[in-house]
C-alpha cells in the first residue's frame, strides 16, 4: 500500500495518520523525540542536520512544523482506539 501527498512533508503526515488508523504505528525505537519516527526539521542555513536525521521544509515551515508537532498528540503512537 502506498500513500502520498503533494510534498514529502505531506507524505510524512499522511503516512503517520494511515499507520495510526491501521494500528501499524508501533515504532520500536525511532530517532525523533519520544522514540517516534516523526519528521525532524533541524537543518540549519548551511545544510547541517543537527540530529543527523533532519528533513528540509517543503513549502511553509511554520505550518509544516505545526502539523509535525501535533501528530504525536492527535494521532499518538500505539494505534487508533477500537471502534
């Protein structure tokens, strides 16, 4: 199965939500805060990735950072609750 958005930043959010609803989001040890596999926006002006796993912003840095920060809150790792 594949999912896609209009940018790689959107792809990440759509993939996160899809895994959440399918209960396939149990990450054993991701590199993002909280041990998740959330996207990390930490590339500085010179192209250096502070974490080593950074991703560039796509279109709107503020909106993309806001969406990424909300993913573990609104769609927490561990899957969707049973209907």
